[in-house]
C-alpha cells in the first residue's frame, strides 16, 4: 500500500462526517432562526456556521502533499469540529439562559481558532522532525 492510498479511507470517512455535520448544523441554525423576519441576518448566520466546515474541507482537498502527522492532525480536527459543533448547536451543553444566537456565533469562532492554531502547530512539529531525521 502506497503512502497516498494509506490515507484514502480515513480521508473519505472524515469528509463524509464533515459534510453530514455541516448539513445538520445548517438545519439547526435555520430552525433556530426561523422566526427572524430579516433575510440578511439568517443568511449571515448560515455562512458563518458553514465557514469552519468549508475551511476543513478545503484543507482536506489540499492536504495530499502534507506530512502524515499534519494530515492525521487535520483528520482528527475535522472529527472534533464536527462533533463539537453538533453538540454545541444541539443545546446539550448550553449554559442556562444562553441565547441560541450566542451559540451560533461562538462555536464557529472556536472552530476557527482550533483550525488556525492546530494545523500550523502540527506542520511545524512535522518540519522539525524532518530536519532532525536528516
């Protein structure tokens, strides 16, 4: 099994998980905002909620030349973001009295913070390991 094909199954699995989680998240944000009379505000929420999913799917698309450590980190991050968003949007862990809008604002922000910190750290560690192995 070559290096590229060794990651094709996990890559496919996390892609499906992210797509399903993104669709479920979008359904939840639409349901939460169904009483809003504005057309612009729900559309902005939909874009904001979808953005971390789009980011990790785009990263997954360009990840083939990345190191194994960075790709595996991305796959785990995709699963964590998918699960975290679904749990957050479901209201299971929402503080008492929290407004749904707050949850739909903060969760994508936290997902973005994970994306922009975890992937560069994994890439840096991978580069450092490569330099030490030479």
